[in-house]
């Protein structure tokens, strides 16, 4: 009986000692893990990274410009995955959801490619004006996006033809992207550079004053386009 009690006491003490050692080991491991995590956070705070942030709130669908974004140095530990480190990856793209002022921009918050909206192809201070054409007025279907054309107007009363606007940039062709629906999947790229087809429109880049005058001219006369030769010695 005495031996049994002694054995039980020894077992109980051994179990207690084992549990104590396990507790100490667990606490030591936990402290080491916490210490490593703290060291990582301190290191991240000492070595911030440059990220792109919104200077002002950006609404969904907004075409992001250089004035909308800037840089800010933020500890890496405080950044979500997918942060953007260069403005070139967001400028010219559209916001897919609201981005608040001061917020670091994530790649998932903008479109995956530069926007091809028609408005994005127009230079500042200009407008796009569609001019109706047929096979003759449209240079037999030979006008393409990026060409330059002269606009001639024939007065229907006097039957006199004159150069109305010279050297105008063609932004695109009506019905072809981005002045029409995007190409279907599997077609391998946009079709903005295809030739104009009979009975469609040519979109010209004009100043607002030029656009107003040409609009009025189309009401009193016939418009024809003349395709200008490519100046291979000049960077257009």
C-alpha cells in the first residue's frame, strides 16, 4: 500500500514537472515567434516603400491622370498585397471602384490595360467631329485612323469648291473601335486602323471653332476629304 502511494506520488510529480517543462517550452516558442514578428514589423517600419496614392478621391469609371495620383512612403507591413509602386501603371487607366484621397492604389482597383475610350485619343483643347462620307467623299475607303486629310466644301448655290480646313488628323472611323464596339474576343486586337467603308463616317480632330464652322458648312454644301501624303521625314 505504501509503495503504491509512493509510486503514485512520483508519477504525479513527474507529470507535473513534464507539464511545467512543456509550458515553459511553449511560452519560449511563443515569445520567440512574437519577437520575430515584432522584429519584422520594426524592420518594415525602418524601410518604407514608395507607393502610388490618390491625391484626391477618384470615382468609378474615371480616367486616371497624372494630377490624380502621387507617391507616398509607407511601411511595407501596413500595405495590402497588390499595391502599385509606379504611376505609369495607373495613368491612362480607369478606376473600377471608388478610390479615396490618400488611399494606396491597388492593381485590382484599376483596369488591366490603358483605356481606349474615344475621349482618351483627343488632345487637350480639341474636339472630335464625325463627318459623313460615301465612297467618293471618303477617298474610296482609303482613310484610316492616324491619317491627315484636307476638307473641301462645295457651296450648293454657287457650285464653288474651296479648301475649308487643311491638314486635319483622323482620330478614327465610325463603327470601328474606339468609335464603335470593341472587337470580339479572339479577333486579336482593336480594329481602329482598318479602312473606312462606304457610307460610314470619318472622325476628325478639330478645334471647337473649326468644328463649329465645319458643322455649319455641311448644312449649306457638300464635304469631301482629300488624303494627304505621309511625310516620312517628319515625326507626326
